[in-house]
């Protein structure tokens, strides 16, 4: 039973080392998939919900270059400038050519430009194309009512109106509504039949996205980035394996659909029945997503309006909750939601007062330690009592070494007599594992911690801890000062903790600080800061217990 704690500690170490890769890749539930509609030529295309006769539709494959359209004039670009972003909308199809966030940088390097959310070029296509079955090609030339939209505190809202005429007589009017204080864009699209014959089609609003770059974040490769949607009350994160063999369509109650990265979301929110199905096609590095409505029929002279909301911005939890439409569910901490979201709330609460997320992490660590203090106190005292029983346990082992069953019985009787729980010393560590994973998820996924500085050499709490010495250290680059301090604190804590007489167990335990130090080398510096401060508080608690024990022994 003595060695049980040692082996449990080793298991916990490897759970932390290997488990985060398993957990943080995500437990993606297979979503119901419907087969795409086939075109007359046999090519697959994004389908609409089958509520009426379907029109043949064709969609360009994402792997093939998009041929440039031929117009009778050069399309103009319209610049939209707000305090949050600068966007460019082209008259060529009404597409978004650029969307740069002003309050978030591409990397943490000095002079880095704002975060660009449009990562494609002309050959791959641009987001926000609109089609209406086969009646409207995405390559429609629009006329815009202005070329520059400038918003400020004095002028907080504005509209951009664009009108285009399709070859078959369908008139398309797009109205964008911008807000200086929001990443949301209201989109109204009216289609009017100006021909003399009946027209039939279904609306499709399209995004095309390449994977977001996170500037070397440890989140790269571990967390999901790609097409996502909130359908039938469930978040669907659609991996490339799902649509690698062809377009896949998801149907149901669609609250939003689009493309997400670790920190940013490009989402379409359908209003008034504009979204009946969501189709994904493409590759792992480039995905096209289609939000399609039901089939509509337009008699000559009649029109139909479709409304959407577009969100291009950071995945900030409280902001997304305010917006609604369950956009906040794009911030998904998985199994640890119940701990992670309150932890994020606490971090933001402390940040509001201290204006430093490093200090906020320290305050949250102290709060967590205070909550676990009574349990840790009992665990440490239990280990102290176990240490006192070691001589008696050695005698029992020597006496009954030929009878293991009797030896275990005598050991258990010893525990009962002295009221010692052999698992008491492990319980505090086990209870901290969910908190550890929850905080890891918060530090890795929360936009608030991206590029958030602490002090001195720690300029990004979501990145590994490195102090630049003027030359590269192999594998590491810089010196992981905080990580080494964390390992040293763990070693010192171990020296203060009660030990057993079992030399094998003692040797195993000596390796734990080294194992943890190597494990933490590439963890976010914010997580290392949490563990370091937690170790210091544990050392303080152990010192207090040791003093209390000495006083009790002296009094006795």
C-alpha cells in the first residue's frame, strides 16, 4: 500500500503528459450527414432542403482555380473602416476581400499587422458570395452607392447598398449594415424577378476559408480549426475527413454556421428561415461552406428578401453571449466547461481590477488553493501520520513476508487503529487534475490570454516561457526560467513532504520534479505560472503543518 501513492503519482504524471493531447484534440461526435444533391452533369453540389422542385446547381471545386469574370468595367472596392476592423467589399460578386481586426495582431512581434481573417486569394475565391439556385451566378457585377464607409463614435452606424442584374432577369439588391461598436454585420439580400417568366431557386450564402494562423501558439495542432455549425442545439466541428470524399450536408435548426479557429470565428447567422441546410466541401487547408435556404418561386414582378447576420471577430465569451444565437458555444472547453467557464469569468473579474492577466492568474490560484486548503491539510497530515507508522509497517512486512494475505490484513488493521487513510495524501493531487485541465483549456483557448503580457520576459501568457539570451538554445530557443523555477519549487516541496522508508518509492518520487519540468517546457507560460504559485502555496502549507507537528510532539 505504501508504494501505491508512488505509482499513482507516476500515473497522474503521464496522464498530464499524454492526456492533454488526447482530450484537447477533441471528442467529436459523428454528426448526421445527408448525401449532396447531384447535378444533371453528375457533379455534386450543395443542396437545399427539398421542399420543392430543385434547379440544377453547379459549384466550383475548391481545388481548381476560379476563372476571373469578364465585366464591361473594372469593379470597385469599398472600404469599411470602424474602430474594431477595416474591411474591403468588392463589387465583383459583393465578396469580402479583406477583414483586418484592429485590436488583435497576427503575431506578438513588434510591428505585427492586425489579424487578417480573409486568408484566401482570387484563385481560391473570396467569402460572402451569394447565389440563387442557377438563377444568379456568384460572379455578378454590383453597383455600390458609395466607395468609403467611415464609422466613429459620432457616426456609429451606416449602410452600404449594392445592386446587380443577373443575365436571366433577376435583380439582386444587397444591403450591409455596419456598427462601429460591433463585429456583427447585418445583411439583407432581395431578389426580384424582372423577367417575363417564372424563376425558381434557393438562396445560398457562401464562405471560403483557409486555416487561421495563430503565430506559433501551442494550440497549433492540438485544437480544432475548420468548418463548424450550431445545429439542433449541438456544436458540430466538422473535420476534413468528413468531407474529403465530397461535399457533406447537415440539416436541421441552424443557429449559425461558418468557420472557426482557436481564437477567431467567421460565422453566418440565418434569420427568418434563410438557413435550412449547411454544406461543407474542400480540403483540410481550404474549406467552402454554404448556408442554403429552401426552394422559392418568383412570379414576374415579385421579390423575396433573405436576412443574415455576419460575425467576423474574436471568440470572446461574454461578447458572444451578449450577441446571442448561441455563438458563445463556439468557445468549447469540452468536458471541463463546468470548471473552465467560471475560471475564465474569475480571470476577467480580477483583470478588471489589476489590468494584468498574470496577476489575475496568481489571484485565481490563491483562490483555488484556499478552496482546496482543508482537503490538502488533511492529506498532508495523513502523509505525516503514514511516515510515523513506517517503522511498524517494516516490522509487519518482515514478520509476515511469507504470508502476503496476513501481511495486508495486519497493515489494514494498523491503519484502522491509528485512523490513517492510505489514500489521503493522493486525494489533493487527484482533485487538482480537473482544475489543471480546465485552466489549461482556458489559457490555450481564451482570446483574452492571446498575446497577454505578464512582466519582464513573459510577453504572452498563452505561449511557452522563454527568456532570450542573445543566442539559440537547442530545441528551446530561449531559457525557460519560469519552468525551471517551477521544477525547483516542486523539488523543494518534495523535500519538505513526509517520506517513507521504502527506498524504491523514494527514488521514483525523486524523478517527479524532472518529469514535470520537461512536461511543462512547451506549456503556456500562464499555466506554468499557475503551477509554480500553487507549489509555493503548498510549500507554505507544508511548513505550517511541520511546525504544528513539532509543537504537538514537544507538548507531548
